[in-house]
């Protein structure tokens, strides 16, 4: 608010505005009672609107008013009028120390004079139990009578009990003091304990005092950086250079005083401002006797000529010697940059989302952090410049997942459903790169040749597309034993692609050479990345591992070593939530290899939830028994998954399978048996079944040299539909007759991917998905054929389920869609209609991650359980490569 000249606040007449800051606006005013000029500070509403803060402020103001010291700005009065709270202070004429420092350093005599005055003022305040907490050049006025400290005690009111300061909430000012992107405000004068959220005391002021004295003497800040994060790192880890190295005439004793002021641990600093003041007085007294410079004898003109001749000869000799050895002297190694850790807290109401995909990305140049978060029911991308606390929602990114940057850090790629899009980091409309990516799990890498390699989906391999748009082309074909090619990482120059080849029981880091087309396994693990330090980084059970890697020969050259523990890694997709920049910083989310637990919920057709009283686990592929009494569900708390049964009436959970990995359960129509996909006979998963009461033995239903999984029984239980993954034709639909010889028959096998086949209630039709249109859609074909197909979905669809009343359900991203259908005398379908939209867990494209009740009125869905603090914060390590090189040395000098 602006107060116009002539208005009165109590007896004080406003004359003009002086300035504004984070603690309010300041006006020049006249005290009409005493006829003196005063300064009026109007408090901001975040202090004035809270009665308890105003009461505390008034109590502290009385204490501050008692500070009668020639170098502390006097507080005369406080007041409240027309909803405005204000302070009345001594009016000072002069300039702030910050303004003076814009002209450069101060003479050493002035440095000592001002330092002594400030230290004496601090000592008086500390003896009264008052800590400034915001000592900086902007709060020090230079007047004819010397220095005056401003805002004494207000910082204590503002910070209260000194809670932990998230980096997103650190203070900044509006006007930069140096180059664009530099940090301003109080940050550069904060003591380490303030950054770490610890209680501040007198020693905190002494740290800030040391930074101010350093800046007065040198004209440079004690702690500098190009970003907020680098300033924090400097404060926590670095020691500024000695003042004498920048100003040679500085008394060595002043170096010692300032160094002790700036000790990282408060116990190692001066413990009282009076001690600092006494030391400075001794330096000033000694300096006045010595002229504040080293003693010297002024030579005579004749002596000066001899000295010059001797100096010239010495210089020439030194030059000859220097030239002879210069080429043999190695350049001094640059000192390692400090490794600094801190946490970025998400704004209130935000939670990290889509954690089965990569949820965050650091730009290659380290200037931006992108992440996926949900807020107010909307999941989208957020972008934060690393030198600013501001978090910017990216427009036109609703539903986004798996962000990834372009090599020049100017574009941000991401997925929405089956589309890959890109958007400028400066904002604007999102542009579609291609349509046809995996509907659920996502990962991609943007190469220097401006192509994007992305995960197409389970059983489909990696694909490649121009970042400018176009038709994707297949890059890899998964092996039957490892049907998922995920988490691509294009090596510099585009000569090869790292990726993870995953199965139900594990993952291998593999590499594909662009020159030869050869794919070769490197080591067990997932989510590979290549660091310019020469290290291959990957994840194993929530720990980042590093091994030396030769990017020319595409081979590992050293053994793996753990380098970072406690990284969130989900159980199904196995994505490890981390990203590093080429400049050496890393961002990650804390967690474990188990990842985030899930819960089972009932959801009605309007989207209303009702939780099932089942304990939280990593649930997958729930199936309601035809009699409605039980659920068969996969649980993969620690892979491989196994099938469990949940009794709805008794609310009990019982394990059904034990040997190998067992998942994607399918009930027989009589609810007596459960068929499932299992790796109990080897790495190739085949179809087995067993009695639901656990009795009897497990029986193999399908034997194949290729991966397969059950999808649906016919209503009479005589036919089982299953999906098989062929190395040449991808996913195909097969059926097996449960009576007779049980020889499998191919129902649908093309060059495209088909799967998730479900029988109609009358057994005459099969519902399935296919990517023949460059994205997955839902179709219907007559069974056993022949006949044409009918397309059900219109804007992409997966996870189809045929309800008993003839309705067809499927998911399109987070949307649950229903389509009315009839099968007699022929097939017909209505228009897709939205039932509800919510971010429930996505499927693996082998079997839906939900099921429909017999009456079609509610759905059992898999929902991410409430996450802890790890879902609301991102960990940052600056200069992490320095730590990486120490743990896994490269051998380079």
C-alpha cells in the first residue's frame, strides 16, 4: 500500500516515501508534537494480521527501544491506526553500506572504524538478549557520526524459532547486485546453522559480521556463486581467501579475526562480540602507530637506481630460468569443488506423482529442475530454475509424465498418454512429437542428433523418432526372456544406446551399437546413465552403483561400487528416481527398492472411493472371482510377484503361489481355480493353474519357448485365451482348449502387437487391444472367426474388460470409459462415455490393473498409498561428481 504525503498516522505527518523492503515500507515523517523528523516503517500484513505476532512484536519493541547506543538506530514508538501497524524510528541521513560498497572496498582505516562500531553495537544488543539475525550491508547506515544498525530485533520476530529453511523459501531481493541470476538478499550473510534450520544466537550475528567486514575490506562478498544452491554450498563448505591476498596492505591480525568469525561451527567462532571489538581496537591502535602499512625506508635516488638495476637483472635471470622449465612444470590442479547437499521442499499442496515413471529431470547444464507433481487433482509438469525459489507450473502439460530434456537444455520432452510432446523451458504451447508411445510406463532420451529414443511398451522394444516429429522406427526387439526394453540413454554422439532389458525376475543393463546393430548385456541392474566422468551409473535395489565405462569400446572397464543409497525405486517398473546434469549435480527422491505401497479400493461409476480393509502392499492385476467372494491379486513387494487371495467377507489375505514369480491371475468361471503366469519352470514365463483352496498340485497349461500369460476363460470354461510374445511379430493372441490335447491355436498374430483378450459374456466375441493404428486401441473380433473387427475406443485405449451385462470398459490414460454393446444377432457398440478420471495405478499391458463387479456398478482399483515426506521433497547434491570420482577413481591425472 502507498501512503500519500500529508496523511497522519497518530501524531506523525507523512512527508515522503523513502523505500520498501521485505519488512515493510519506510516513510519520512514529522512528529508534530516534538517537531522533529522521524522515519515511519509500515509493517507488512503477514506480521500485522496475526494478533499473537503483533503482541510479541510490541513486547520486543519495548526491549529494542531500551537499546540506547550511538550506533543503533533508535526506536521511538510503535502504533496502530486504520488497520496499519507501524514503527517510529530515528531518521538517518546518509547512505547504506550496501550503497557505498557499490563503489568498491573501503580504506582500511574506515574498515576498522566501522567494524569496531558495529561490533560494539552488537555487544550491547547481545547483552540485552537480542540477536539481530539479519546483519548485512543493507541494514547498516553510514552517517556523519558513523555507522547505525537498522532493523535490530525484527529478524527475530520474523523467523520465530528458526524452523528449517527449505531452499524454495530462502529470501531474495528484487534487484540483483551483480550479474543476472546472482543471489541477493540475506542469503550470503547467513551462518551455516541458519541454513540447517538450527536456532540462531549471538554467534550467528558474529558470522554475518565477519562476512560484512570481509566485504568492506575487499569489495567482494565472502561467499559467492552463480546460483542460490552454489552460494549455500560455499557457505557450508568453502573458506573465503584471506583478505590480505586481495588487499596486501591489510594487517595480518585482521585476517585472523575475520577467519575466526567465519568458522563453520559456531563453537569455533568468537563467542562474544565484545571479544571481537577488543581485538579490532588492538589492531587499530597498532595500525595507527605503524601507519597501517608495513614499515619501509625511503631510499635515496642513488639507492633507487641500484635497486632498479638489481631488480632488472634478477628479472632477466628469472625469465631465462622460468622459460627453461616452464614446459616441464605441470599446471596446478584445480581444487575439487565442494560437495553440498540440501533439500528442495515442494510448495504446499503438491506431491510428486507418476512414480512408476521417471518423475524428475535435471537439465544437462544444471540450470533447471523439472518434476511431475499432483496438486488440486491435476498432474502436470513443474519447472524450477536452480538459481530461484520460484516453481513454475508448465501450461499445457496436464497428465504429463516422465520428463526429459533436450541436450541444449532448452526443451523439455514428456509423455501424455500415448503421445510424446515437447515444450520450451520458456513456456508456450506443447508440441506433439509423435503418437504411438506406451500407454502407461514411459521413459525416453533426447540425443545430440535431435532424435528421441523412447520405450514403446512391454514386449515392443525401443523406438526412435525425430524430435521435430515423424513416424517412429523400431530400434530394438526384446528377447523372449526379457520382454521389456526400458530407460534408454543415448550416449554422446548417438553411437550407442544404453537401456535396461527387464523380465519378471530381474533386469540387465544392455547396450546397442548404432553402427553394428549389436545388442550386448553389460551388468545386472536398471535405469542406466552415463556420466562424463567416465562412469556408468545404474540402480540396484534402491542403491546407485557406478562402474568405469569406455564409451568408445562400449565396455565396462572396472567393477561396480555403490555410490548413493536410499534412492526410491519402484517394484514393478523398477524406475530409480534420480537424474544428474553434465555439470555434476544430482537430484533424487529418497526411498527404497520396494517403492511406494498400494492399496485396493472400490470405486463406483461416479468415481467415489471406498477402501478395502486390506493391508498396503504393491498390488497388481486384481481379479474378482465370478461368485464375488474373493479377489485374486498379484503382490510384488519384493520381486518376483506372487498371487494372493483376499476374502471379501472375512477380510483376510492368503498367499496362493510360492515357487518362482506368479502373476496376472485369471479365475475359471466356477471360481474353483486360478490360472496365472509363472516363471517356476525357467526364465520363460508360461501359463499354470491350481485350485483356489490351495490343495492339489500346480499344473502347467501352456508350454512354449516364448513368454506367455493368461487373459480370459470362455464363459463355459472350455477355452483359455492367452498372450504370447514372439520375437518377430511381437504380442499375439492364442487360445487353448481345456479339454482334449490342449494344443494352442493362434487366434490373431500380425506384425502389430495384440493382447489383453477378453471373452464376451456369450463367448462369441473376443475383446482385445492392438497398436495397428500407431497407438493402442480397443477392438472386438468374432470368436473363433472368421469375421471383421470393430474398433471400440476412439482416442486410445488399453485394459479392456467385458462386463456381464454386455458393457465394455477400458482405460484411456487416467480415464475410465464405458461403451454399451450388444452381441445378438450381431455385434454393435455405442459411443465411449467417461465414467470417472483419476490417477489409479496403470497396467503392464498384459492384464488390466482393475476389475468390474458382476453388476457393473463398481470397480476394484489399485491406488498408490499415501506417501511420506519423500513425496514432497527432492534431494540435491551439488558437485556430486567430485564424490563419485573419489569413490570410483578414473585413474586420470
